[in-house]
């Protein structure tokens, strides 16, 4: 796609295994796909930020390509380093190291979630074409998720009391014009859905934004075999949830449904701070099963044999990575009518969009009763994956975006 190898620098707060959600996983996939195509990729991420938010030691699952150079930043000030960045918008304790790395020279500097690795100030560092992927809503929301008061989608900002609800300190730099000044250093912002693009513009991001959906690679690199195999034999028909177990992901809403819906099982794959509460909700429900393993052929197998993946998120998802992962295995998706997720269903005819519990149950019943319809939706989803969400489709647009400028 390019007539010469390019030098890329990915800058992100989280990168596997020091990672929580989908943004770090996507950065790793992007970096490895570029490396496999012959490009050189440096990745800057912050171990201190991960350790600030997690007490668990990470488990490595994928080996990066040899063309990737990883810069895992740690400060002698430990958790105070990302806290200082969160409060000031500057990478106070890591500024010198980041600028030293960027002095190597890069054709493209691609920012992702930079909230704790550098804040807005980092956007001015380095030379080259600068891109920024809006995996979430940090640029327009101090909680990143547009989930107001930790209970509903944020349709009307009310930031100060919302921050108090989340027990997060006020970020005074958001009222100083710092972000407005620093985003001018970014050439193009990338949004994974039209919804994500539109809401950033509506909330005041005065910058060029292009819509480029995320991709799922055809094959993951060097999947670890350390996790025990998953045996789905005997599970019978099941629906699947995959993702972080947090309140905004809405798993509690489908647990309540499956307490009554006994025609099929619900398999829940993931972990998070809401896990204990969810397991308590599911007590004595033999048709609800929690599973820990989330990687490689084991998860692919779970997707492949599910009646559908259910995505009940209560907040504005910027994309819907899980939906496309299901499509890749020819499995339909049933998604709540919020954020960027309905776009994927509308463009693929690979599942259902629901607005109420009754509509969700109706969709489940339809897939249970009509295996041929389920199979057709699965094929539709797989066709959409190939045409819109594969690595080849992504990089065709990606290099068209950067090609004339590097």
C-alpha cells in the first residue's frame, strides 16, 4: 500500500498486557498489522497508569512482531506521575523521556487514549503527520464514557456534579483553553463510527474528523496456550456476552432477563469491578455461566457456536468491537439502540437492534425458532466483516488518508 516502509509511533496510555479495555487491544492489533506489512512501529505506553488503576499483575497473551519497539514508561514517582498528568494535562514526570523517543523521527505519530500518558500537551510533541483515534470520549468528557451520573447516557452535559458522583477531581485544564490549543497540532482525528464523529463535533471539537471503522485481524499473533481449554459440550443453545464487567456495559439487564428466560443459556465472558455484583444477581440461575478466558481459539469457538452475541451497553459505545468479532465467526449480534452500534447492524443486516427488554426477548426467540434465518444473518455479518471491518479494508482507507502527506 506504500512504496516504502514508514516509521510509526503509537502513543497510548494502555497497551497489552497493561490494559483494560478495547482501545489498548486495538492499538496492539494496529501496530502488529503495520509491522507485518513491513513498517517499523514504536509504541509508547504508561505502566504507572495501569498500576494506578489495577492491583493485579497482567498476563501476557500475544507476542508482538519483531518490527515493534515497545517503550513501557515508568517513573520513580509511581502512581503520582499519571495523577499529575490527569490534573495538569502535561506529562510532567515523563516529558523528557517521551520527547527523547520522538527525536528518533517518525513519518506518522498516531495518538490514541493519551489521558494519563501525556494529556493534551503531548499532542504538540514530535514531528510528522499526526493522527488521533477517538476510541472513547476523553476529548469531550472528563469521565471518558459519557455515562451521566453512572446511570444513563449523557445527552446534556452536567460535568461538575457528574465528576462528584464518580469521585474524580476536577480537571482545571479543561477550562483553560489548553485542549483547544493543542488539538491544532493534530492533522486528522479518526472516529470509528458516524455517531462518534457527530457527537464530538456537537460537543465542540473543532477539528477535522474522518469516519474509519475499526478492524479485526484475520489471525492473531502467537496466541498463548497457557489458559485451559473451554469445553462447550453440553451447554446446549446459548447466547453470549463478551466484555468488561462494569455497570455501564449493562450485563445486569440481561441477567434479569435470563432469570426468567430458560429456553437457552447465557455465557458471560469477562472481568471487571462489577463482577461480584453480577454474580450475586445470577445466584441460583443454572442457565447463567461466568467464564474467565477471553483470548484466542477458545473465544473464537464460543462466538462460533453462540446463537448470537448480546451487546446491552447502557452508554454510548463509540464502535462495537465485539459485534465485528462475532461477525467474523458468522454469528449474529443483538445490540441496544445506542451509540455507534446500530450503524453496524443497519449496514450489515447481521442481527437485531433493540430498545426494550421485550424487543430483546423477541429477537432471541426469533433466532431460537429460525436456524436458517440465524445462519443467513451470520453470513451477512461475515460478508460485512470482509468488506468493511477486515484489516485489508481498514488499511486501504488508512493509507489513503496518510499517503499524500508522508
